[in-house]
């Protein structure tokens, strides 16, 4: 039987329908029997659907600059902690 960890590691390919038939059958069986993985799978499907339905929009340049600075600061802090 497939574990939840194994299911989650294959979730992206499962949702993209890029797994081979045998693996897909195991994943479908697991998600049908595991309520936790079913919720994760269903929520992820819905999130992708909502995201695909959104129109692309740009963020203001000042917001972009602040976001990039915050990300660089976070990355630098992570490197310093190694």
C-alpha cells in the first residue's frame, strides 16, 4: 500500500496526469481510501483551477522592490545561519 508521503511526492504528476497507468492506479486507490490525502488533493486541484482562471496583473514597482529586498534579506540570513 502507498503511504501518504509517497502520495504527496507524486501529487504534482498525478494532477498533471503525467504518471504511468500503474502508478496512477495506486495513487487513485490511495486518495480514495485516505481522507487526509483526498482533502489535500481536492484543495490543490481547486487552487490550481482558481489560479488558472485569474487574469495576469503586475504589481507596482515599489512593491516589487520591497519584495525583492525582503527576499534577499531572508536568503542572506539563511546563508549566515549555515
